[in-house]
């Protein structure tokens, strides 16, 4: 069983459009879930116990514990009426969910993994950025991030110096704000909701809230799926599969400041599910 720090979180488990009427199954933190749906009314149970349920951002959320927050993290931009809602599907990945979050934060891999899309040689250097654990909201933020990107978004006309902000709202819920090619005074927002199935296996639910009324929905989804599938190859080949939390387990560079802050924050919370300190660590 997962520890309290992991149990007491809200988790996205499915896009509402993909929850069938009647009964269906799902999984979270090593526990099988039963979902029941009648119209828009949805219930989730595990081991015969009803779990709390929320419907946010077009997704179904639940928890096996008692989250401190009454709702999943607020994403105010998601409520703005002029944004395109672009759910990008669910990807099963054979790695720790925490590895996915860390990969999402990492700009250094852009030129090598997302070549000629999110980065290209010789523009490989990660410029200095700021990173902090915001105690008032209990979130990790990385700000003033920049990267030269050949094709930052589907709607980007050419190479663009892209600004980024990363927000880690819960250990498994992260939000990226990046330069919006269509509106210079606003951010495009990309959420990544990670659903840990087991310590070493998870589903990722990427979703975009974009200022872009021109592109076809299928093209927007295809663009993001291309990027995510490139990440999946890297993620599934990382060793160890679980996130190392031992001191000096991996040698960080300056570009890894966000990863260092994230791991410190996880340790402070006592979150070990999906780490080398947690359940299943010896097996993986
Ligand atoms: Fe990536």
C-alpha cells in the first residue's frame, strides 16, 4: 500500500469522455478501482469503499486518502472562455510517475529528444532560471526559463525564443506556461496529470488550454502526441526506473535546479511511492 503522502492527493484517472456508461475498471497506486457511471453521475470505489470524486478540466479525479485540499489544483486559465480545450489522450508509460514529472521539467533534453521541434543544435545550453518552493501555496515553481525553439507550437511560424514557467502543484500534477505565438500578452497552458498505476508504471494525461482558434484540433493533438511519444522512449529507458531520492544518487547540473527542488519537496512530504525509497523498490 502506498504511504499517506501519496494517498492524500487528488489524482486524474480518466478523461470524462472516455468513461463509459455503466461499470468500468481503473487503477491507482496499486489498487484496482471500480467506476460506475449513469449519465453525468460518476462514482468510484475501491475494495468496496466509496472514494471521493471530482470532475475538473474534463477529467475524472479521485483519491484513496484524505487530501488536504477539497479539490484538485486550481488552474484558472482552464476556465477562460476563449481558450481551446485540447485533451491529448492518455499514455501508459513503464516508469515511475515522478520520472514523468521530472522529464516534463527538463529543458536540457529538447535539442536531443525533440530535435527540430522544441530544440536544435547548437542551441543546447539551458540558460539560468529561477526555482523555488513556494511555501504559501506549497508548490514548486521554475520561472524565467527560456529556450530557442525551432517550432515551439503548431502555430509557431519559425524559430522562437520561448519563455517557460513550470508549476508543480502536487507531486503528480504539473502545469507548464509557455510563450503563446498567437497572443504575446498571454501564456499557453499545458497540464500534465500523472496517474501512478504502480510504482513503476503510470498513465500520463496531457491537456492543453491554448490561445489558438485557427489550427485544427486533430493537428494540435497530433503535435503534442508526437512530442510525448518521443519522451516515452527516453522515459522507458531511464535507469533506475524509480526516482532516486538517496543523497547524491544522480549528479545534478545547474540546469537541474528544478529537479533538485522537486526531489527536496518530495522528501519533505515523505513521498516515497515511485521512488527508490518506496514500496516495490527492490523489485524494480
Ligand atoms: Fe520532452
